[in-house]
């Protein structure tokens, strides 16, 4: 582990992202020994219009309007020991470009936008007297997929792939070609799953699997502290089946979740996360009496919900996208000591077969719920926690440093 090296970390996920973020979680570990300069993705003019009313946008207003680089100090790090090792930077606004088709106009605007981000990084380097540094790009090949060696001279370019970019229509439009270019021009590519390694092994100069992990300090509170019941389940006396995460269109099997609620009518299905799909309404799930939606919750506020969940579920679809997923939530569930049932969606989820239930069919998934609740005994809880404790962000950062030290 080299304490004399800085990290410039450009991510698709801003430090103020409302959900668990791979890049921010890793950064919080890096800063225990290194300075981290975290580059937020720039606002597009469209982002500015749609997010105008948000408090964080209002705070950034003058810099956004004046097209200035803005430095920020995340409040969630305010009372931490290593807060001075983290500095966030927000580039000036850029025009939207993804809606354009391939061609000269797209190339012109994208090149200009890319230069805005590169110039931001260049100014961050100058302002903070950065000498020896590693550049990491987390899943944002749309800008600065890598730093040109002749202009920036990083010790290493590392590209971090956490999802199959080709499986989302919006990102796939230009993203796959840009991601391939980033992978081909990076010294090292790190991926979160075996399937992603299979996808990029031919393009990468060097490739390693670095799985997702969990912030154990947050989720172990489920077992070490006593919380009051959250308001949404204050009057619920039934057993609770819980899902924590983004309720999106691409990953989650909503007919399966409806079936769970119908068969287990004597239990409550608690869904903690933002609703980003229409199936919930098309299937009438929002009108079912034993389904509760809480909306989005900050990661720090998840332990009270998990404490009252009797069995946690990962009801993912079986498709090309989920085949490449190592979900953040698996280690979060285990760190909280919850019983877990998952669909058989990826090679990586099958690695947890000794501590979770993996259903081979929807009927089996539904039938496993009572079994999982009964089996939740202290010995089983401890086994779950032992697995989670081996999958921390600290362990992942150690793994990254081993890769880096061999290269430099």
C-alpha cells in the first residue's frame, strides 16, 4: 500500500448519489492512507433543468451558471478522522449529447464535453499539487474514460466496470463503444463479476475481478443496536419479507414479488427503495394491502428497516444483464444477519449457496420463505456475518493495491 500516491477517481456516481455507490464506498477506504480527488460527473443542461429544485443544485447554482469548477466537502465525511484526505470536484456544465445519433455532430459535441472534464482534472492536479497519482474511472466512459499518458502522465489508468452497459438502451446507444475504448486504453480493467470478465477479457490489457462489498459498520448495527420500528411498519405485527434497493425495470421480477405477496397473504412485503418502473402499478401491487413501499432511503437509515425484516429477498430476473451482476445488497443483507433468498441469476450469486437460499424456480422461491424464516437461528446468523466480514470495502481496496503495486 503506497501512501505517497494520490487517487483521482472519476465516477458515474456523484458523491451525493442517493443510493449505495461502489466508487464512494471504495474512496472512503482509500482516504485512510491516501488523498482522494473525487470527480463528480458534470451536470448536463438537461440535468440542470430537471434537478433545479433540489437543495444540492441550489447550493451549486452560482458555479453551474458561471460554468466554474466547484470544490466540495461531503457532509457525511465531516466528523470522520480522514475527512481532509477527500476533496470532491464538480466540472462545469455540458450540453446533453447522448440523444444524438452517431456522426460528425455527436463526435464534435462529445469531444468538447470530454475536454471540459479533462480540463477539470488538469486544474484539480494543478490546484492540489498532485504529482504521483492513479486515475480510476468508475463506469463512466462517456467522459475521460482514460487519461492520455502524453498529456497527464498518470502512474496507471484503471477502468472499473460494474455492469453490462449494453443491456440498458440509453447507455448502450454510445456507451458500449466508449467503454471498449476505455478498456483498450487503460492499463488495468477491474470488473465486479465473472461475466463482466468474460465480456472484456479480449479487449483489456490486464483484467481482474474485484467484487462489490458492504459497509459493515453500517449494517452490523442491525444486530448491535435496538431501533424503534420505522413509521411505515409501526403498526405491522406480521412477519416481514423485505427487499432493499432500486425498484427498476431491468433487474427486478415484479410478477414474482406479486406472487410472493399473494401466497404469503399472512405476511407483509416491505419494499425499501425508489420506484423506477411502471410494472408496480400495472400489476396493481400498489393497491395490495400487504405490500408497503417506503420510497428511497439513505444508506445510513437502512438498519432500522432491516432489523424488522424476517427474510430478505433478491428477486432478480434471469436475463443478460443480471447474469453480470454481483449485487451490493447481498453482503449488506448478510452483514445485517438476515436470511436471504435469491433467484439463480448469476455465477457470482451461486458462490453464496452455503449461506443463502437460491431458488431454481418461482414456485420454489415462494415456498422457501417459511423455511428461511424458521432456519434463522444464531448459528446461521453468525455464518452470514462471517461471510460478510470477509467482503468489506477495506478488503477490496487491499486487493486493488496488490494489483497496482505489481503494475508500478
